C-alpha cells in the first residue's frame, strides 16, 4: 500500500500525508539525567548556517553537529552508554553481583566504537563484528578501544547474524542497535539514549529564538533507530502539528524508503557506499511502526551528492562525514530538479521555515574523501 505522492519515478523519493499528526508515547525522562552524569558530557553544538538557508529558500537552517560527542566523532555513544548502563544494572539485579561480561555487537563503524569505548570505561570486554566496506581507520579505532575485532566478508546484516551467534554465551550480551522479533529490549534502550540529542535541539532552538521549533528535521537513516528516536521525540507531544520528518538513505541501501513504498518492512541487497553507517539492508523491527507512522518523506542520495554536501559543510566550518552530510544532500535533492515544488509542499516548507539537519558524524568517524 503506497501513497507515494511523487509522479517522478526517476527520483528515489517517497512522501505520505498524515505523519505530522501521528502520535506515540514519550521516552522515560531519566535518560538525559543519566547522560549528564557521564564524564565529558556536554550538548553538541547546533550551528546556524544562513548560507544554506539562502540556498534552500527557507528562513533558518541549523546543523546539529555530532562530530564530537562524549569524546567520539559520532552521536552513537548516546545510545550505547544508556543501553549498556541498563543492561549491566539489570544483570547485577538478577545475579546479585557484577561479574565481567563481554559486550558483543556488529557495526558499520560508529556504534561498535561506542560500545567498545563504553566497555573499556566500565572495565568490561567488547567483541565487535565489522562487515565489508568499513573504512580501515574506523576499524583501527575500534581495536584501539581495546575491543576484539572480527572481520566479516559480507554485508552488515551478515555481521549482525555473526554477532548474535557469538553472544550466545552466559558471559556475553549482544548490544545491537537494530532489533528483530525476539531481540528488542536492548535496541529499545539504544533508541531511548538517542533522545538526548533531540532534547538538546529543543533547548538550543529556543535559545536561538526559534521558539516554535523546527518546520523540518532531516535524519540520516541506516536501520532507522535514530529516526525512531526523532519520530518519538516529535510525535509524542501534544502540539497539533509537529515538524515534517525526512529520512535520508544511500541509493544502494534504501531499505526504509523501499519499506515505506511497500507498506511493510522489506530487506534490500546493499551495495558499496562511502556512507558506511547507513549501509544497512533491513529496518529495525521496533523502529518500523514509528517510521511508517511518523515519517513524512524518505529520499535516497548518491555518494557524489553526499560528498558534495560534506565538502560544503566543511567550507562552512562544520566537520561532517559522509553519513552526517547525507541530511543536507537529501534535502537538497528534494528541493531541486523536476518536481521540486511538489516535494517542497509535501515537506511543508515555506520561505520562513526553520530546518534542522542532523549531522551525525564528523570526518574523523568515517574519513572518506569529501571532494
Ligand atoms: C554517523 C551515522 N549516522 C546515522 C546512522 C544511522 O542510524 P540508524 O542505523 O539508527 O538509522 C548511523 C548508524 O550507524 C551512523 O553511524
């Protein structure tokens, strides 16, 4: 069941009406308080870029800059820290003692490093499975956190299967940032952890005088856990109409766009992309209802578009890796070319609109060339 409003099959784009009034329950209030207790926590910057507002024909554009989050060059530590905290607390409550555990995960870079860092800080072990296509420096960074690293000669979904199998030991626990039927609690905590990013944006927009909040938020999407957090944040409020939410994926791994078009979650065969963190073929099972209900639109972009966006952000003083810059690449693609007016209308954008682009990683996270 597809209600794709676009009459342009050439552009990988999907839009649906009604998402802005869809509603869900909020996340627990204690997540932000937990992050505040972590050493090195401080809100990441929300940078206003008037040059982009002019280019895109909107009122104000802000970029949430996740190039340095809890000492790592991507947003992922927000989810890993909260999920590991909850997991270890629960194990301790069950067994009555805190025995060392191996935190196992699969990653296309950032999540694995965040789990490895969290394990190191808490005196635990980490075992991280890495699929093909992850930049060698990103792999080295995971090993540099003291984790055991296993390379998998397959795509991300295969690495997830290998990690799940390796975690089937009493002294191990799978800390995965995607869910499937039967494995949903820990991924749910990871999504809760990401909520801190959205809470910070609220405060920062208010401080910048954008008290009405955003008109549009653009989110880079892999399995959709971050997008689930964003949907939860904006769709659990009482306001009549929340912002439009736009998902951006690589053309070679557009599993959420394909799923939205199909009206049900589908897996896609993934290819090679510099947007390593977005190179995922299957939406998270717990994310799907939120993505289906709460996303206004999805678009897929090429590596070239992502590289151009990253270079442009660099020129404006924002360190943004290929995944982080996907937000800008996706919005640009939506607002240019044949059918742009139709897509602008679907996103509810006007010349006074406030846009937030989530730049989820810095160049250090995923050092593919940006030009
Ligand atoms: C930098 C970056 N941005 C965005 C994402 C997408 O997050 P999700 O897989 O939750 O959709 C990832 C996931 O690894 C990432 O590393």
